[in-house]
């Protein structure tokens, strides 16, 4: 499954109709959450049936396509199911109790309610919301795919405009020649990552670089009168700046992950809990700016796409253990050089990267079936059960045209 995204071009009335459709989706989702809260034992199919009742009671809900209403109820159920799963797995901390949505940003259609033009350069939404025909601006070649392969169409509102996303069912696996190389990665704040060979990748710090500009636009927002048109314009400019930084971070992680996966047969990295790390208010901004989660997400995606092995390793004591003799050398965060009695002297992150690779190779060798064979790489999963490793979660696949 891949996601093709296009910029949507239309009139102001059409944009208003999209906003109305998004508000309707938010209303249906929140109504389904309320039904689940008030009625014990409510299931997925009960929420789906409730959409039909809402359409009869409210005219604005009836104007939305029936598949879009079903997609809204599915969103509500996904949040409920995730809460149930976290409770069953006894996830520590908050379990993610379903909440009412305050700001909706998208409306999703299934295989009805929309129609592509013959040249596939525009799309027409046929429900009663009045969205109509939208021009599609982008570099993706949508004509290569049959309409039956398009499973869902989503309209997304962002700070710089509206976008149309197509969820296309297609096989994305590609075969690459074996390189015979293995690598361990230790992510950090000084350098984005340090590998087991001692190579480092600089940390771009996109948020820190654009922070001065963000503060400028934030001051302009605070000086405007609440509810005024000038304040709305200032908020839009601030939102575009935030969006640009997030896109830079995502694109950097994507390009880097692709290069790492293509250059190595096995990639080992830390199984970090970023949510827990950001609780340190002194480092939270820098950790969020680094984009470790995005990097791991794309490593796992490209590992599946190109048939490479990706292993998430328990990061405990990787910085403290000596990579040469295994002796525990305690050090604080400010100590950047690892020095051991055995004579091993390495950069702290380099030492950790070697330990990460050793743990991954030890796990692979222990299972007895995880041998790095070029002919078998495509059949291997990207995680190993046990030994401190965790299962990976499939992420949404969205690549740039030139990747």
C-alpha cells in the first residue's frame, strides 16, 4: 500500500465545503465515542449502524457520503480498540482512553463518492456537500494505476492549503544485491547518529535553526486582536513555518534511512521510548527536534521494501559496557569519551554503536534461523522475538517521487 499525495486547487466556496465535510466527520466520530461511553458493550458494528441513524436525524450528516460516515466511525473504533489493547497488554502509564476530537483535519472516502477525470488530473466529489471538481497538482503518475487499485481517497487540510491523498494497493517490494555489511546505529543529540564503523551524521537541528523566525511570527500573533482577520492571517503564517520545519525533518530522516538500508544487509538500532525521554524538560526540545521516531519508522519501511534485516535492540547499558572486554564503565551524560582499563578508548557513541551491533548479531546467531543469506533476506521479518527486542508496527507508506 502506498499513498500518493496531490495539492488540491479549487475556489473558496469549495474550500468552505471541504471544511464543512471535515466538521461533519468530527461530529460523527465524537457521536460514536459518546455512544460507546453511554452504552456498555458497544462494538464496531454498532458504531457503523449508528452512522445511519445520525444521517436520518441530521440533514448535514446525510449530505456526507455514506462511506465517509463509515470511515469516521472506523476512526472512532480504532481509538477504542487501541485503548482495549493497551489495557490487555498492561502498558505502563496512560492507556490512551478515547477522547473527543477538538480539531478535525481530514475527511476520508472509500471507493464511492468521488470520480477521477479520464486524464486523472482532476477529481470530482459527488456527495451533497458541494465540494465538486478539484484540480490535482503534483508529480506522481496516477495514470499508471487502475481505479480498482485505489482503495481510499482522503482530503487533508494543512497550514498551506488542501491536499488529496490516494491509498493505492500495490506491491512495493524491490530486490537489491547483497552488500555483506552489517551496521549498528546509536542516535544522539550531538550527532544525529554514530555507526559501529565510527562514522557520524551531523544533526541538522531544523527547529533550532528556524526558532528565531518562529518567535517572530509568534509575537505577531500575540499582538493581534483575538478573532480579527489579521490574527487569522498571522496564525496561518506561523502554521506554515511549523509545517516547513516538520517537512524538513521528515525528508531528512527518509533520505538517511534509505541510504543506510541500501548500504547494509543488517541494521541494528536502539529500541528507544521517545515518549519517556521527552519527560526530561531540559532535553525535550532537542529530542523532538532530532526526529528519532521518524528515522526508525523509515528504517523499518525501507527494510521491508528492500528485503533487509532491521533489528530493534534493548538500549540498556550500551553506553556503559566496554565494547572490547565487556567491563561496565559508569559515566555521566557529560562524559563523551569511553575509557576502559583494558586500553579501549573510543567516543561514547561509537562504543555504544558497537555494543548495539554485537547484541543484534548475538540474537540472530542465538535463534539459529537468522542467517544473513542474500537469497533469504526477502523472507525474513524485521524483528526477533525475545532478547529484549520488540515487535514493529507498520507505518503508513508515503514516499517522495524521486525516492
